[in-house]
C-alpha cells in the first residue's frame, strides 16, 4: 500500500472505535453495565442492606447520567469540528489546567510521563522518544537509565492502532539505521498500542500530526488539555527508502530538542 493509505483517517478512526474495549478504552456504556451488575448483585440481598445498596446504585447512575449529558453537550459543541478545528478545539478545551500551559508562560512543570504518539509506534514516535530522553538526561547530566529514578521524568511512546504493525514490533530497520547516524540506538524499541490508562497517566502527550492530536481529544476528552503537536506535521516514512527515514531522523534531531526547550526549558535547568 502507498503511505497515504496508512494515514487514511476514516479507516484509523474506525479501527480505534471498534477496538476501544479491547485496548482498554472505557466508555460510559461500559460503566453503566458495570453499575447495573452491581445493582443486580445487591438485589439478591435482603432487608436494610439491600435497600442501601440499591440507593447507592441509584445515586451512581444519576451521576453517570449527568456525565453523559455533559459529554453530549461537548459533542454538540464539536459538531463543526472538521470545519473549524482550531476554534472548536479552543472552545472545547479553553479551561485546560494551568499546569499544562506553555513553558513560555513561566509555569514550572511537575515531573511525570512524557508520551510521544504516532500511528503504529515503529517509525516516528520511537525516534522522538529516544531524542527526548537524551535531552532530559543531558540537562540533568545523568545517564538515560537513571532519568526516572533520579528525577521523576519518564519518556515513552505509543501508537494508535495495530492495523499496520502488530504490537511488540521492533522499530523500523531503516529508522534504526537513520538514528544510528546520530549516535542513538533505537534497536531495543518494541511497539505498543496506547490504552486509556496510558493517556490518563501521561502529563504531556506530543503527537506527530494535528490529526493524531484530534483523535486523542475525541477518544479521550479528559486528556485533551495535555495533548500537543510538534509544531508542524512530521511526514510518515513508513515503508519508504532509507533516504526518507534519514530526513525524518534529521528533522527529529532538531524539532524535539526545540520542543523540549519550549515546554520544559525553565523547569529542567542545565546541570554544570
């Protein structure tokens, strides 16, 4: 298939939708079924205990219903999302937490998981992950293996679908060669498909294209305020010639350090 086929939005969005439960996505429907099971179990009780169990379920269902209503309102607000993506995104997520504003605003960032996202987690996001990890380790003047235990910062990557590469796939061979030219060994990388728990755990999520960012915002609205792009879309080198991977790696070596400096520069001072 041509590379454009890989990024077909309709196919990938359908893949994410049908695979949510398999990959850990949690929906309101799933929660409702879970609460219904609790109610059925309580109904088998007797006396006062049964009464309070049913009462608790009633309140939980009421809260869930309110949550669904809120989500429905957001969906209505986003009905023109495809027509005016920038305006709609800001309207839907203008109340994002101050902790996730740009570092240029002078807000100190708390250490946590920094996540890089592409389609299959075999080409672009592994490159970004390894470059970012090196940046953090260099700023603290420690080895990359010490980064999380010594500072609290963790850098990982993941994909949105396994339609094109199965989970636990190695980094693209051409990508490994391209990164080796910069002294970075990505041969140990193995791909993963992101789950809801991954997105919930991440403090900062960086996507290779604006389309990936929008998918995450739609599938996991709670994470929307923590999702960013890399400034501009990074073309996909998947199944292309070595030269294309080399160009992608060269760009990552420039874009990622600049991105890390922009978002975390004042929070991660240089160690002398």
